[in-house]
């Protein structure tokens, strides 16, 4: 907690739900910090299109409520990621942002 406050950073990338990082709890704790990510790289690679849309909608719900959130992949889009899942993420974010 104190590290974010003392350093004066504006944002943090790689919010990862699979690592136990709860987007809403983090936003409540750090309301002035821009948070980026929270759609799991694992879900993009291993999940179904439905799983990807579900995670994206979950992130968007929190983003709309609190602001200061850039919804996106938690880490990286791997070469083995199905393009259908990447497109599902992009289309969902565009449609519901």
C-alpha cells in the first residue's frame, strides 16, 4: 500500500485476477491509481470465447463504476492464443465500454 503512495506513480499494469488481484478491491484501496489489465492471459489462451467475454464484462462493470481502469489483457497475448478469443475480448470492450 505504502509503496504506491510514496512513489507517486499514476498507474499500475498487469492486474491479474489469476494471481488473486481483485480489480474492485484494488480500485477501492487506490482510487487515484489507474489500473490496467484483469483479463487473464490464461483465459485468452485456454478458455472459451464465452469465458473471455465473461471476464471482459466483469472488468467493464468495475471500470464503469469506478473509472480509472484500462480493461485489457493481464500480461501478454501469447502466440498460441486463438484469434477468436482475442477478437471476442476486443469486440466486447468496444461494444460495452
